[in-house]
């Protein structure tokens, strides 16, 4: 065995035993454990959230069509071992004796639902039972339909040419529509009974849904196969494709989890960079001694390459174990809140963690190792200060490339990774200049202050370059922690704002013009929180600037057809209003002028973009047998996640006033007033009630679980950031030890040294916190506007948090790290520095 192998292994065992490798081991362990736990936890949480949220569409994927799908669609799904179910939706009148009611009929196959539960109130046991399809010849109905038809469970109900027995009432429908424009109370029948009703005739308006569920790989394969086959009358979607509060919450949660994991990688990289630089500086005297004893460059290179490899393997192995333990602990905490999480090790997070460890261990060590191996023998006499300052621009390239590769490996998005790298470089440059300015300014102030403050500022000035590195490290760590905290709070606050305690849980639809005064009077008298009553007229957009619309517009299809301009392909629910509704904001043009008699229309911004409609364009509408034409005078942004009636088209008052209309309103009905509402509505059998309380409860449950996941991710990032701060403080211990020895020899008192040390770290932490707050504000603005599509806002309170916590935390870490040195005697300090 070569001598350098024996020396390297002996050196590794010796330093590991004495604790000399603690900092660099912790840094690499931190990098691996952070990436493993964050990426693994994020992947498991995302998967569990999606699986649970898929109950909102009763499956993993849905194919929706206005016509029956081809047989090959179902044959292919069976080949891939996917579960499938069929659903048919249509509106029809239902009868019971002399009473009748327009109902929304849902015919389901025996395998429905594939995800979630269909809960039915059992009339015999008063229990809630999980069911699939009704037994043939029976139906399940919404409870309010019983009152409207004046029937009881067990009695008969007529649907088309068939008669059914009412077997129970619906407690919870997994894929209940978020739309408030459904046609009447829900009625469930068995799909095999549709033919008996004879309501499906040529020209009938039907909606077919084909539900699919299975393993992620099988779903992905099927999705790739079916997407090219989707026609204009079909739509393929998952739970995140819907324009609903749930889809919005899931999408933002996934983005947050990914962002947190990427920032965790950056924190880990900073820790390794700091520790590897300290490692190289600490071993320079040993290399000089080796060379003085006759060791050549190759011998030293091989010795330290093996030493570093042993250190890396050891640290990566421990990091994987700790990362898995953190992931398991986090998932166990979440298991009661989010069933479906698994403790199994996924290959991708394991691969990313191992590659992260290797890249971090070697990419950040290249420059320090080269400097270490090139240490001259005379450095023992001349000192190592000049060596440590010789660092070329090329020496910074390996760490920069390493961070970019790590970001690419995790995000798999080169543009995002490049943007983060570029913005990070600009911020670091600004931080260095700004930090130097603040330190210089502080020194001028410190010369007029007490001895401790003056000594602290002198130390900051003297260690300018080292403090710049520390300042950047502190600032990045504090900035990322603030960023995660602020974005987390903004997300949760926005979710809670969408679903407050008094969020609308019922919608009144099909209210006639004559019934409006009575409804308004009832709501006012009983102090029920409600929206205005909006008139509804159904119509079709037929032309834009005299150009007829012949095709349905889609997000994937933006080119105009040769046969005509793209259209919507269905009727719209349109309204008129003199004032701008809540959760609407005019982004182009002007809202209707008061008392204006002009015919105008306002269009929702995303629809306008999709149809390439601009201000001043003339829109033509077909309403019944009438045609109207009018200009677009404003374009609105609409918050579709609000539990309020929202519209693509809003007309000025005089345009639709002569058309027959029904009205709609959203309201919050407390539990103690539910019976009162039912009694009132029993007087108006034509008014339909859409109860979304069950849907809101489900949505709140998912959002609570998303929030808990975000809390845990934030905790992991805080731990990572804290370890970076500790590693950075530890990196300057040797130099501080020499300074304390000199000051003690010159007669400096212990109280002065302790005060100066604490002030030095407090000032450094305060400056870092201040700059981190500025960087946080910029970062939050970009994330809010570009990533999460939220309204930007200022967070001045977090500036005080950043400055205060930065000063407090860095000050405490610095004091605890130096406490042992500060309490050593002058003689001991002098001996340790020799």
C-alpha cells in the first residue's frame, strides 16, 4: 500500500476522532440531507395531495365529450390496466303526482366513483353510507327536491317514461360542480336505466364523462396516447385543470414546495462553500510541513484527494440516513392530516441527493484544494494571509457551474435555473458594495462611540474581505428564510380570504323578476350575508367585427381556422350591471358611465386574450331569435376563485333589459337558519338552491393539509439556514483566536472583548438582515407576480423581523461560538496560536 494512502487514512481517522472535520462534515451532510428530505417530502406530499384532491373529479383523469367516445378509448385504458367509470349528465323534468321540477340528472356506472366517496343518507339506519351506483329502478336525490315535489323516501318519482323509487338522499357528491349555473337539484340514476327513460333523443344536450384512475406511470402513458386523439368536442383534464379554488391552491402549493426545495439546495451549497474554504485554510500549515519534509506535489495531491473522498463518502452516507429520517418524521407527522403518504424511498430524490453530495463535495473544493496543494514551504515563515487572498475569477467558476447544475437537476427547467443564477449574481454584487458602504459608515460612527463599539467596528473593517463573504452568506440565508415565511403567509392568507368563515355556501338560481323583492326582503330581514341578485340571460357569441365564429377556442390552438375565427362553442350566461362587481378589476378601457344610454359590453381578460378581442371590437350575439351588436369598452380581470357569481360578459343596463331573465345570488346560510331558508323557499318551488357547503368543507380540508405541508417545508428550510449561519461563524474562529491572544496580551479586559465580539456579530447580523429584507421584497414581488399570479404587496413588518432576528441570531451564534475562547486565559490563548 502506498505511503500516501496510509497517511491519508490515518489523517482522516485522526481528524474525525478529534472533531476537526465537524464543520465540513456538517456542511456536506446538510447539503445531502436537505435535498433528500425536501425533495422526497415534496414529492410525497404533492402525490398525496393530488390523490386526495382527485376525489373532486372522482378519478385521476377525465375525458369529457358531448358525444359517446370511441371504443378504442376504453380498450386502450384496459390494456394499461386502468380503472374506468362512465357518467352521463343531462337536464330533465322530474314528476311526483301533480308536482314537477327541472333536475340535473347524473347517470353513473357501477364502478363510480374511482376516487373519493359518494355518501348517501340511509333512511333505515340514519347512517351515512358510501355507495357507487343506485340499484336499477331506484334514484338518489338532493334533500331539497323532496320538499319541492312533496314526496318522501320510498315513494315514486317519474323521469321520462320510467318510474323510480326514491332510495335515499345525497349527503356528499365527490365530483360536485363548482359552477353555480347547474340546472336544478341533482338526481342520481344507474347508467343502465337511461335507456328506459327515453329522454335521450337525437339532438338531446348530453355530457359524457369517462373517468380513469390507476398508477402514475399508466396514467402518464395513457395521457400521451390519448391527447393527440382529442377532438374539438372533447376535453381531457385533471383536478388542476379546473378553474376552481382547489386547482389554484394545489398549483400554488406545488410551486411553493418546489421553490422551497430549490432554495434549500442554494443554502446547502453556501454551507459547503464556506466549510470547504475553511478546510483548505486550516490544512495549509500541514501541507507546508509535508513539503518541508520532502513530500512532492503528487504525493500531497493524492493524499488529500483520498482524504477528501473518504470525507465525502462518509458525509454523504450520513446525510442520506438523516435525510431519510427527516422525511420519515415529517411524513409521519402529516399522515394523520394527509392520508396517502408513504415512507418508501423514491429513486429520484435519492439520486438527486447523492449527485448533490458529490457535486457539492468536489465542485466547491476544487479551488480551495488547488490553493492548498500549491502552498509554498516558506509560508510557515511568511504567513498564509497572502495565499488565502489569491483567488482568480476562474476559481469562482466551479462553484457557480455546480449551483447551476444542481438547480437544473432539481427543477429540470434551464430558463428558471439561469434566471435564478443571474439574479443571484446581481444581488450578491449589490450586497458586497452596499455592505462595504454600511461597514465603512459604521466605522466612522464607531470612532465616536464607546470602546466596545469602536473595537467591533475596527474588527469589521480589518476583516473586510472575510466579512464580505460572511455578510453575503448571512444575507442569503436570512433572505431565503424571510422569502419562504412571507410567501407562505401570503399564500395561506389568500386561501383563507377566499374561504372565510362566512363564505357563501348556497346559491339561489332561477329566481324570477317578480320574486326578486321578496328574496331581497327575506335576506335583509334575517341578516344573511349575500351578494347582489344578478340577472341572467343566455346567449351565444356569433361574430367579432363581422367575422363569424365557427370553431371553439382552446388554449392549445391559437391559429385561426380557414373556415372562420375561433369562438367559444357554447352558450354563455350573461348579465348586466351598472356598477363593477366585487372581485372584478378593469385593466383596459373604462367601466360604464353612470346614466349612460350607450350599448356597451365588458369582457373578461383571459377570454379576450384567447379570442384576440381588443377594446373597440364589435361583438355580435344571438339571444333567442334576436341578434345584437355592440362594442367592447372595457376588459376585466376576474377572480374566478371567489365564491361569487362571475361572468365572462357584462352588458350595460339598457342592452338586455327587455329580454326574459332569471336571477342568481350567493349567500351564507348559517346552520341555525337552514330550516328557516327551506321554509321560505317552499313558497317558491321554481327557485333552485345549490348547496356547496360540503364542497367548501372538502376544500377547507385540503387547504389545511396544504398549509401544514408548507409549515413543515418552512421548518426544514429554517434549519438549513441556521446551520449555514453557524458554519459561517465557525469559519472565522482561528483568526479570532489569534486576535484575542494579542488583545489579551496588550491588557484588554474580558468584558471589553465580550462586548466587542457580541457587537461585531450583532452589527453584521443587523446589516445582513436589512439587506436581506430589501432582497426579500424584490424576490417576493417577482414570485407574487410571475410565479403565483398574486397581487403584489409590501411587507414592511418583515423588515423589522429580518433586521431584529438577523442581529439577535447572528449575535447569539457568534457569542456562543466564541464563548470558550473568550474565557480562556491569555497564556492558554498564546499557546494555542503558536
